[in-house]
């Protein structure tokens, strides 16, 4: 079995409440290509159905081997951004000081 993390192109939910937004979905499956096709058709989880309805894309950000117990353990952490390499890379980039060449090249 595989556990997978989807990263959405944009956050969905209440923009006035950062805790009321989602940018990740954590799920499990036996065959990842088949499950992704279900999500793309809007036949997967309700959250990915909403993505399709709103024409929001997503990518597979991370995959782990594991069982349902491991999936539940990850879900209970409620740590999508910390588990997501895309978000972690963006957070690191935001912490970098501005590049002095940016002004020169503009």
C-alpha cells in the first residue's frame, strides 16, 4: 500500500481564516496511477471533487510505503505543509535574504 500527499495549486477554503484553508490531501491506495485518475475525474475524495469543480490543479508531492495505520498517524499530525517538499522549499526561499543582483538586473 502507498500513502500519498497531494499539493493543490491554490489553497481552498475560507481566505479570512488561515486555519480554515487546505492546500493538501493525504490518502492511501494500492495502485497510485489508478487512484490519481479517479481524483482527476472527480471520483476520489470529496476534497479532490471540489478541486475539479473549481478547476484547481494538484501534483503528487510525496509518496510513502505504508499501511492504513501509518496514513492515520500522518493525518493526525495535521502537518501537510511540513510534510510537503514543495511548501518546505517555498518556506526556505522566503527566509533567504534578498539577492543584491535583483536590483542590478531589473
